[in-house]
C-alpha cells in the first residue's frame, strides 16, 4: 500500500481557493501537511473560512484577494504572499468562470476576453510570477485545473473552450521548459462536478444535478474532493516522475 502523501514543509498557492473545487484542493493539500495561500476575488468571508479550517490543522494559511486576469493584481498578490510565506513550491491554477452558452456568432467579445483572461492569461501570469522562485527548490509543482471542454469543444461554449485549450497549451509548454529545473507541470481535467458552477450549468440545461447520481458513473456525481485527490497525487512523491500529463477526472467520460 502506498504511503499517504506527505507535503510537510511545502507551501501551496491555490487560485480560486475560497469555494468549490479550489476549497477542496486547499484543504486536501493542508491535510497532507502543506501551508496554503488561498486566493479569492469577491468572497472574503468564504476565503477566511477556508483559512480558518487550514489553521485548525496546524498549518500556516492566508487569504489573498486578487483578480488573476489582471497582471498588476497578480504581481501585487504574489509579492504579498511571498512576503508572508517565504516561498511556494506548489501552484494550483484553479480560478475560473463560466461562459454564457451562446453561439460564436452571438457571443459578446467582452465575454470572450473576460473568460480567456481568467483561465489562460491568469494561469500564465501566476506561473510566470512563481516559477523563478520554484527553480531553487528541491521540487516544484504546477497543476492546471482544466476541463473536459478542452477536448469536447462542444457547441455554444466558444469562450470556455478557447480558454481551457489555451490553458492546457501553457501547461505543456511549461512542462517542457521547466523540467530541467525540477518543476512538474500537469493538468487535471474534470467533467461535471457538483459545485455551484456545475449546478448552474445543469439547471440551464433543464436538469437538477442533485438527481443525476443514478445515471452518473459509479452511481454518483463527481465531487470537488475527487478533483482534489488527483491534485494531491500529482504533487506527491508518488508522482515524482510524472510531468506534462493530463488526467481526466470524469468517471470514464460517461
């Protein structure tokens, strides 16, 4: 039996860490021994609640407000977080927003800019700002939280499809550039997950996510903790020889 992941002595930065998948990732990393910086944009109370949970585990934690789609905001947030934590050897680019489900012809160009900026530019900015200080550490891990949308490329998902595809391109590029520096870069690609975003998506399609368990893989809808488990694996010693990989967490795509 493999040993439980041990991240003691490491610090992680989780974007969009106040709710949903990000919250579960932050808590999973902390449970494995990591100190965690929790980024949020508009929900300070929820971010502070996650911080409090992490601190109860005996780990260092802090909440950092910042808009990942804005470089200056990322720069200020990273500087503040590094001032408090000293360094980060784990970055989880999780922050994301949904698109509105319009066709390409009917999509507002501002929506395209906003969605792509959050997922793709945000992942680029945060990686660029944190990679230099990762290079001097024993190991670095960057995990992109992508989506099945990057391969499904379904109709009426132009902004989101484009954003996630670009995010995955950044991940592959970083993996190749930084392998010699001991930095791993991998992708976790969820399918439908029972979060606020997933609930809204299904509601827009006329479905109630709470009733979908019987027709879902393994008799249940994917939970945020399922995504967190994949991230934890990728940051652990069990994945010490893994980089530039994409792990779909979708119950086999059913």
